[in-house]
């Protein structure tokens, strides 16, 4: 009983994070990549169908391949994410939100920015030549 409910929860997480990833592609400020990674992780534990879909998809497959092989984020994805963060930061500053909200949002973006740019950009070749 517990195993079935655990699998069901992984399926729910995979489905909801996949929906949020699609929303994140369309709406600036919602991170698509993080939701794809969450979906891949949870689907690997609960939904082989979604897992196969993500890994065989032409948009998400290369990103997941890079992540699985060294936690790599490509330079183009880093640049797009950085521009998106900058746009969101400008919108937040210009919108006149509460200063606490502004502080925590900008701090979170800055930490995410530093972490993202600390990741490698290319998958290392693991084969040894003799």
C-alpha cells in the first residue's frame, strides 16, 4: 500500500512539474529548466512513460543528457537564463513591489545566477585513449 502511494506521489510531482515547465517556457520569471529537472527526477521513480518522453524529446533530451553526465549547463542556456533573470529583476524594480519582496527575489536570483555560472559548460569525454 505504501509503495503504491509513494509511486503515485512521484507521478503527481512529475505531472505537475511538467505542466509548470511548459508554463515556464511561456511566462518570464518561471524557471522551466528547474521544473524539467524535477520532472525527470520524479518520473524516474514513478513514471517511466514521462521519463522516456523527456529523454527522447528534442528540446529536453539534450539538457537532461548534459545534466546526467556531469551536471552540465550549456553556455546558451546560461545566457538565456541570465537575460531572463535580468528582465525579471528590471520588472520587479520598476513595478514598485514591497522592498522585502524585492530583496528576497533579487537575492534568490543572484544566488541562482552564481550557482548556474559555476556549473561546467561541456560534457567531459570519459573514454580513455590507449
